[in-house]
C-alpha cells in the first residue's frame, strides 16, 4: 500500500480517526473502542485490522496498542488537522496579508485570535484594536500605520503618558496626508521627547502594533479598508510581531532625517 492509500484509508471514515485518537490515549479492546467512538463493534474490529496491517497497531493481552509508527501517524495527523483548521480560520486575514505571514514560525498563527469585518459588524477589527490598546498610559508603543486615521491617532494619544516610549512608522504617502489632515496633531507629536516618527521608503500595506506584551497585525484590502486583525500575547506571537516591526524599522528613517 502507498502512503496516499494509507492516508485515504484513515480519512475515509470518522470512526477510524476517532479510534486512532482513542488508542493514542491508552490501549483498548474493540468493544471499548466501539462504545467510545460510537460505531459498531464490527467497524471497530475492521479498523483495528486495517491499523495492524499498516503497522500502526498491535494486539497484546486482548488490548490493541499503537505502535511507534502508529504514534507518529497520530501526532502528524493531528498537526495536519490543526494546520488545516488554522488556515480556514485565518483565510480572510491571509487573503490580504499572505506575504507577511510567509516567514511566520510554525504554530504562531494558530495561537492568535482573529477578528474579521462582517456585514453585521464591519468595525469589529477596529473595535478589537481599541479594546487591546485601552485608554490607560502604556510603557511602550511601537506601531506601523498604512493609513491616515483619526481613530488610530486618538487611541495613541490616549495611552501616551509621561514615561511612555512611543515609536510609529508610516510611509511617505501617509506622512503627507497626515500633515494635510492633522497639522496641529503632527506638530504636537514632533515636539514630544518620548515620541519618534519614522518614515518607510516603500509603501506599507499592513498595520502592526506591539504594546506592553501584546502583538497585533492588521490586514487591509486594496481600498485601504481594515478587513481583519490577528492578535495575541503568547511569547512566540509577540516575538514574531516584534520581528515584523524590526524588519520595517530597518528600512525606515526618523522623519527629521528624511530627504525632501
């Protein structure tokens, strides 16, 4: 039998998947498996025979055990299932942010929450962003902004305290539009010692924020509409978002050093 045939055998029945998972917990008899996996005893027996033929299971003292090969199949199948579920859950985010996720460490996206815009709640990603940022001063704020937004500006001002270290990266287009739309706010920000505005030479098409141990990445469509936002506070998540930020920062310069 080929690997493809073995995979087809396993995924061809929900009871086979359930029996594999049950055996991964502990050895069992066919009757126990039938009851636990909600299938006929004959079905359980045929499945076990198929597992034994493939070297995934063996019988000892009336109990069926997974072999080392069966354990590998179980572990890898669970990882594959989790990957498929993650890709499905993240599909709307990945549709507009696929490039920045290409180098994401395995498992990082699976640890993140996702909030998407929907017909009945088009502002859900923005509201999630505002909830995470809050309205109390933070220790450190590092962001990437691909659009001009009054709401984002106000949320940043709300968390800027005397000891807050704030750094924001925008591209030239956003800089020019910000100066035109909010000249007073722009000048006030430049006068703050703890705030640094940096300019990226290339156009930015995604948003990002690292704030007090929480990482956020936001996706935008071709019309600059916020379509989805992923976030998390797991160390692996924050480390990945920080690495994205540093990759953008490395190609940016402080606004005061910007050449005309």
